[in-house]
C-alpha cells in the first residue's frame, strides 16, 4: 500500500485538470503568457489552444489503465519544463503574469510559483520512480485499493483533515482578497482627494436651504432668496448637458409635473455653458434654468451625481433627503404632492 503514490497522483491530476479548464477559451491570454516567457509569437499562438487540451489529456491518461505510465512521463516532462521556465524568468528578474499550475486566474510570477511547480514535478516523478504496479492498473484502481485497505475511520479522518485545510485555504484567500480591495479603495480615495473630489458624499444639509447666486441660461442674474421659500415650495433639480438620464427625465417632466400641484416651483440647476445646454437639452430647460460655473451650488446641497433633486418647503428649508436618479426624484415629487393633499 503506497499512500504517498496515490496522494501524488491525485494532486497531479487535480492540478492539471484545474490548469486545463482555466485556460479553455482563453487562448489569447495563454499566448500572451507564453510570449512573456520568451516563446516566439507565431509558436505561442499555435501552442496556446493546444496546451489546455494537453493538460486535460495528461490528467485523463493518469486515470486509465495502460495509459497511466505515459501520462506520468508526460506530466513529469511538462511540469519540469514549466519549473525551468519559471525559475529562469525569476532569475532574470522577470515577473510575467500567468495562470500557472494551481492558479485559476493570472497573477505575476513569484518564487512561490516556482516552489509549487517544483513540488508538482517531484510528485509526477515519484509516480514514475515508485509506481509501476500502480500505474499499470491506473490511478483510480490504485486509489480504490488503498482506500479499501485504510478503512472507513481513516478515510473519514483524512476527509475531515482535507476539508479543514480547504476551509483554511479559502479563508486565507478571502482575507487576502479583502485586503486587496481595501488597498484599492484606499488608493481610489487618495486619487479622488487629489482631484478635489470627496471620497464619500457629504450628508445633506438640514435646516434652511443654503443661499447662492447664479446666472440663468438667458443670462440674467438671480439669487436663491427670490427662488426658494417666500411661501411657495420648490423642487431644486440638478442636471447636466452631457447626462442622458437627465435628458430623459426632462423630456418626461411636463407629463408628471402636470398631474401635481402647480403651486410648487421647479428650479433647474445645470452646469457648463449656456450654449452647451441649449445644444444638448434645448427647450427642455427653459430660459429660467440656472447655470453653475463648476459645482458650487451642487456642493452646497451635497449633490454628487445628476440627475438629483432636493425639495425645499414653503419656508425655505430643506424638506427631504437628497433624491438621486429618475425613480427617487419621481418618488420625491409625488410624495411631496401627497403631503399637500
């Protein structure tokens, strides 16, 4: 009974099968990885579709009586070749990305990949050096014989150990993935801060609406004091000329506004130049729409995206949280209408 023989065989089969399946349908990526290892482009594009088939074929041969010895020899040669290429690349301080044996996704080479490839090569070589009787019967038959000799208790213990190890490996990879995500988020926050954009939307202001001055599309200067409050509620709608959802919302504006209380004032705030707004949004804005030079009015109300809307009550105070997107804006307007009935 040779538990090591069976363990080496199962490991080689699983790794080759995983490697083959991960490369199926990704011939271009495989060819790029081969070229990074120094293979000529023409040869790489010819060999890329064949490599996953070869890996799957070798894994299958190891399971079949009569073909297992040839499969073990092919696995040893292939794994030794990969180990050599990986080691040579690392010695030249090259770190090309590849989904080498044991990896589902491409990742830059490291010495861990080289060590894994070497261990897999030794596993395949052990099948050749110690497994002639077992290889004659095929790996499946040898594994069944070993399992019968071990007994149920030992097999259950081995299965539990493998499950614990697998769970530990999955947990470790999950923690690593979360760490990478946190680093990416941190990097994104730094880039946003460098661009002058807050990483998260500020809380919407409460209480009286902030005051501001603006110029209309027609060129008239107005202030918030003349637009907001004064006994008339208002819906402050933020749009931009290059925003397709804004155009869709403004096109539907007359229909859903017509069913509501005409006493509510609609104040539209856009950005960019007057000509850009006329070209993109046309008469949907109207000459009384306000223009902000950059984002100065949006910043006052915590607006980070368009379309967005804020409802101002009759006393000039912010009456509801910021609404973002068509559905939320419609719900905000309809809710306001219901509140007045």
